C-alpha cells in the first residue's frame, strides 16, 4: 500500500519459508515431517526439516535453520523464541534422554535463544534458560533458569546446575568449571524475563500480518 507521498506504508511481504521432510540417507533413512503447533509462528526465510516438534506460542525468527536431517528428533517447547540466525543441528546417534524419550535436541518452555547462537545436539536445554548472542551450546545439559552470556561456549558433555550464570566469552568445558559457576545475577534474570515477555507477544502480533489475510500466492495482503 502506497500513501499519497509515494512511500510504502503497509505490509507487502513474500511470506516464504521451507518446512519439509528430511531426505532419506544411510544416517537417517526415515523421512519425518515437522509437527508445528498452529499458534507457533515461523518467520519468513526460516528452514525446518525432519522430526521437529514446535509447541504453542513459540516464535521462530527470520533465517533460523532447524535441521533434523542427521541428529534427530528435536523438541522445542511452549513460549520459547529462536531469534534471527539461530542454528539447530545434531550429530547422528547422539542423544540425551528427557521424560523417558531420547532427543538430539531438547529445548524446554520459555527458553530464549538470542541472535546468531548455535545449539548443536546432543543438547538438553531446560525451562527458562537464556542463551546469549553468538554463543554455542553443544553436547551439554543446561539446567533450568540458567543464563549463558554472549559469545560463550558450553560443551564437552558438561551439565550446568539450575540457575547457573556463564559469563560473557567463557568456555565451560569441564565439570569443575561448570560446578564453579555463580548463580544468575538479578540484573541478568530481569533481562531474560523481559526478553521472554516481549517475544511471547510476537507470535500473535506477527500473525496479524502474515497469518490472517495471506493469499494462496504467499503474499500478505
């Protein structure tokens, strides 16, 4: 929609993302189609393949890649958010067990994964965790309520206790390092809650532009 001054002032968007089966390979021979709750929101230019479950009111930002074509399955809980450029992938035949089921990647409820972060399976991220900008979580269990600061790495099979605070740029790759972490400071806990509050509004808000009034051609009208 163009206004009288010649500026575009309405939504004119190609609502394009890819959701599909994983390809059959020797590593993962059984194609599976993602299960995505109808109240979750996938932004344009996201990519989701394979045995992936995404629960209600979860926001998936632009250019997120959720690729369960090697390690599988993936689970993403309710009211979580994967922000722009987040990557989820997993290694074949590597799992953590949650609720008596094996997962390559398990992400709980109210989890924030900030811009550009990498979550690589095998990995378990429990409820109310914040994973900061450009951080890496790989082969790790992240306890409930933990805060992983920007640019940090958590790996090598470590398990973070609930409410652990990983400082900016830290490399947590041993049990001793994980056990020595302080609890989450009040300022970071409040920041994580505010990120959650804002992102929980996005699925319904963006659906007004992209969900309703979307033509079969893919344009939001």
